C-alpha cells in the first residue's frame, strides 16, 4: 500500500472545496485542528469509565474484617461477600439494593480461611451453588467447598487438612479461585502461595481432565495464579498470573498457551469479563487500582489499558465479580478499613 502524501492531499482538498475568503494557510490549519479533534473523540470513545455507587451497601458496619472475595447471583443480583478474620471465615448475603440479608449459617470454624468465592448455576441439577476456596492449614483447609445458597455444605474437593499435588486422590495446596465454563467443567487455580502453581481442569464429576504448571516463568508456568475466568465468547481460560505480572489465555481443550500480555502498574490479582466482554476488570492490590484492560491484544504485548479507578490509599483490592445484567462490578478490599465496594458503568 502506498503511503499518503499529506501536503499533496491538503492541496487536493483545497482545490476541491476552495473556501471563500479563506487563505490556503488558514484552511490547512483549520483542517489539522478538525482532524485532531476527531482523533481525540475516537480515543475518548474507547475509554472505559465506572463510578462508585455510594449508596451500596446500606450499612457497611458488617465489614468488620478483610473482605477477600465477592460472588454475584447472576439470576437475582444478590451479592455474597466472603469475610475472613483471624479465627474463622463467614459469608454474608446482601440484596442488590445494598440491604444486608443474613450471614450464611456455616458450621463454626469449618470454613477456616476463605479466599475465592464463585457463584455457579448447576444446570444439570437445576440448582445454584456457591464454591469457596479454603486456604487454611487446619483440619478443614486445603480444600474447595460447595454450599447451597443457604449455607449447607454439599461437597468438599481435596483432602481436608492435607496439602498435596496428587490428582488421585485429589489434593490441593492453596486454591485461589475456581471458574466454570458453560458445560459445567471446572477450572482451578491452585497456587495462592504454598505447594503448587498450577491450573487444573475437572470434569462434571470433579475428576481431573488435565493439569499443568509449576513455579516458573515459562508459557505453562505460574508464580501465584491468583484468579481465573472463562471467556463467554470463545471459551478460553484467562488466568491472572500474579507474580509474573501477566494475564495469560489458555486453550480449554488442551494445555496450550494462546497468548499473554504484561500488566503495567502492579500485579494482577483478579480477572473478570465486563458485561459486554469488551474488557476485563483487574484488581491491582499494590497500588489500590482497578484497571480496565482490553480483551483484544497481540501475544507478548503490554495489556491495553482502557481506563482505571483509583481507590483510597490502603484499600488493597483483592478479588472482584461482575453483575452480568447491569454491568456493575463489586470488589472485596482487605485493607484498613476493610470494605466491599460497588461500581456502576458510566460510559
């Protein structure tokens, strides 16, 4: 393709339009300004913006300990909030309006140190459940727990009280988070510090389909895989590889890296798709920022940031979740004071 000769093009436009009572120099300057304004508008149109919903929650006094994660009921808009103190953990339920509903009656101390929280619609059994990852080192730790929405324990994955790397029987180190695809297959990022740095895929019976990863910087390696989500458009698996400072995208069928990008401005702690799938919402704990990153990028590039929200110093945003009906996102903060915040789209 031939390059455009700018002066020649301007001469052509000048001859074509010949504005009355305007010199060629003034016309060219005006045209340059117009082009610049159009370019600014196009750049502005790509910018992603959210604003804090100051009305949510109605009463924040319930956040008396660090808030590690949030899960949105994608059918009702209600919000489950995982709170963790020194002795035990609890899961709080809020209405979409911000009203506190209840603390789930989970048996005392059986959820030792909650980390990730995931809402899942089990279409096969026609029920909705919560999956909580437990990174505690006591008799109930090193596990992934499934609860019904009333807090009754349904299932435990892993070997309670024993850390390990075995897949038969299934053992975990410190599972950071889990995600599901539209077929009900589970993806587990096992590596919030501790023994493992791996991504595990489980079938609908929770048996291993594949597993890969070790501590390292290679394409299939991790240094604290901290969050996982599934692309609603392509089914690819996205992982926040925290200490490698990268977002990585994997093929769901076989252990293969599709592409990755480098995060600027701090380690990625979370990864969630926006309502329309155009960008990802990434918590960066170390600089108290929520970054909005394009879901389209070239391999080995720098992640394309489309905007960000700066939280108060010391907030320490940890994990996020998105309401797929209205596009709002919630973030759990483990700083001082602890909090759970709701942001709504403003673009």
